[in-house]
C-alpha cells in the first residue's frame, strides 16, 4: 500500500513540476501526468469496477502524442502522426470490443505506441543533433522512463493469464517488480523535470 | 534491464559523437562562408582597381594627347603671331595647359594601383618638388632613412599625403621667403613619415593660419594619420605621419 502512496506522490510532483516549468507547460507534458492521476484516482476510488480506467490507453496515447509532437524535430512529425493515429484508433477498437474492465490488447497497443514514440524521438535526436547535450533535455529522461516502463508493462501483461494458472508466485513477483519499475520511471521523469533546462 | 541501460548509454555516446561532428561541420561551413565573402570582396576590389587602371589609361591616351595637341598648337600660334599684345594671352594658355597636364599626371598616378608603394610615392613626390621649384630660386634636397620601397600605402592615404605635400610646397613658395627646402622620408614602426623643412622666416604667432593648414589637418585626420608644425625664426618644419598597410 505504501508503494501506492509513494507512486501517487511522485506522479503529483511530476504534474506540479511540469505545470510550473515553462518548457514542459508549453509542451503539454502536464496533461499526461494529470490523466495518469485521474485514472489512478478512479482505480482507487471505484475499486473493483473503475469507471474510466478502461479508456486510459486511448487518452494516454493521445497525451503522449501531443507531447512528442511539440518535442520532436519537425521532420519526424509525420511519422509521429501516423504512429499516434494508428495507436489511438486501435486502442479505441480494442476498448470498444472488450468486455473486461481493462482491455489487455488496448494496454498492449498503448505500450507499443509509447515505445515507438520514444524510439522515434531518440532516432530524431541522433539524426539531427543540436548544441545541447542529450542528457540535458527533458524529453530524453521522459523517453527513457517511458521506454523502461512500457517494456516492463508488456513483460508484465503478456504472460499474466498463463502465470495465473501455472505460477502465481512468479506473477506476484513480476507485479511487485513492475510497481518498483513504475516508481523508478516516474522518479526519473521527476528528476528530468527538476534538473534539466530544455 | 541491462540491455535497456546499454541501449541508453549507446544512444548518449552516439549522440555526443554526432554532436561533435555537427559542430565541426557547422564550423567548416562558417569558414567556407567567410572565405566566400572574402573572395567576393577581393574580386570587388580587383574590379575597382581594374576600372581605375582603365580610367587612368583612357585619361593618358585621350586627355594626354589632347592637352599635348593644345600645347603644340599654341606654340605654333605663338611663332606665327608677331603682335606682342597677344603674347600674354598665349602664355596664359600655355601655362594653363601645362598645369592641366601636371594635374592629369597626378590623377593618373593616384588612380594607378601599381603606384601604391612607398618607393613610387617618393619617386613621384621628388619629381614634383623638383619641377615645382625649378623656376624659383629655392634649392631642394632629399633625405631617406629606413625606407622600404615595397611597403604599401592605402590609396586614400597616398592621395591625401600627396595633396598635403603639394600644399606645403605651395606655402613655402608663396610665404616663406626660403632659399633652401629639405624633404626627409623616413619609416619607423609601421609608419611612413614625411618632413618638409625650410629656412624661411617662419610663421609668426599673430599670422592667421589659412585654409591650407585646416585642409592638411582634415586630410591627415581622414586617413588616421598625424601632422605637426614646428616654426621659428630659423624656418618651418611640417611633419606628416601615416600608417603603412
């Protein structure tokens, strides 16, 4: 339970910092953190049947797309649009057809879209470097954190049903490890918000 | 996790390398751009010099021939006409055409880029001074110290210095009552110095210094040079100093 409190605190700090800083405020990163907080509070308050959590893949993909559209080099915006629109459309389809509280397929699409946004950003930076070191860019820390989180999200999501029947202990360990990685990812984003300038 | 860390490190290292390459490319482009600008400026200067050379050649060919023809015809006229009443007028025409010829030669010398070294300046100014004082009873002597004949003078500097030189000789002829003029050319520490001394009556304090001195001062200021006037009962010394290229 304490992990949840730490997680909410870190995400709230990320939201505050992203709204406080001029660059991240302009790029719309605060929207992503606000949505994360909204969906998490929905999960907490409306357990076990959250009201809006199942729509989180759609809106979080849109929020990330908006952030990267403002952070990425203009030359790569078209690719971002294609990946983003494909991700959103697929998420909508999976959410619409799913009968569960949370569509795994939509979650997977969201994770894949996030990974593709992050990789596209890294590629754009390598293709068109500027005078600022990459580790001093906020988008570097955001992309690294989201990439880490998305990879582990997929790792947690895919074998869930199999492990639930065959190895519940390992599934529990993965669940705990995922929580720690989530904390690490958001702590990394918070560090980026505090210590970077661009 | 290890793979992820390795990937991030790889991205950072690769970005830093590309950043250095991009910076070097930008520096190279800037240097190329500056070279291009310099090249264009050089071409422009060359075009200006070529045009000046063309003008000086045209002047020599067209005007020079015309002035010589006027002088010749006037001399013929002088020989043909026996009436002394007209001699003054004819002499005036001859004098005017001679002065015109001299002025044209000065302009040609000024335009010709090949005359922009100290050696040519000294040669031309000596010839001018000798011609100027030829008919006056004023002895003239020259001295040269530390002169590098190939040292260059800017076109404007050369022109203004010569005009000051002319004005100084003019003043000596008109006002100084001098019998001897000494012209000294020296070079020191990237500067060329021209000193004109005479043994005339000097310039009294109460004498109004006319436009000539103001013009000298203005010309030297325009070329960031200096000038100095030293005068007394033993004579006057005018010193001009200009920078070399």
